[in-house]
C-alpha cells in the first residue's frame, strides 16, 4: 500500500467526519424529569452484584445503600454475606440473592456441606 495514497484517503475521511459532526445534533428523547422516572422503573429489574472473593463487608454495605437508594430488585452476594445483608435490607423492597458453589472459595462451610 502506498503511504501517500493512504494519507490522502485518511485526510479526506477526517475532513468528511468533521463536516458530518458539525451538522449532527443529538435530540433529547425524554425531558429530564421523564428520564429520571424511566431510570427508577428500570432499577427494579436490576440485580446489583458484588461477588469478588476479596469484597469487604464495608463494600457490601455500600452496595446495599446503593440498592436502597435506586430500588434495585436484589443484591447478589457470596453466601457468607447473606445473613447480614438480609438484616440491612429488612426495611426495603430489595431482596438478597446468592450463588452456591461459586468458584472463588468464598462460600461458608455450611453451604459447601
């Protein structure tokens, strides 16, 4: 491939993209207040998840507060955090879900048995 030909093609493409970008306007589909309402409706279909084996209880508590704030359907945590998470979510509509036998070794001995 000839470098001069490539440079000419690229410079034409670059100027075409700049011209196109100058003429493009992105319409707002929803006014701001409707967008917030849609986001809140979507949150109830989201499972907020933190399954890292090194996750600390402090990180789990932050995730729980986020789930309460946004109204997520559930939080998904390793089995060792199910009981404390359920206590912290008792006053909300957010459920607790967990994984069994997840490959990180972060399960409790009881769940492995």
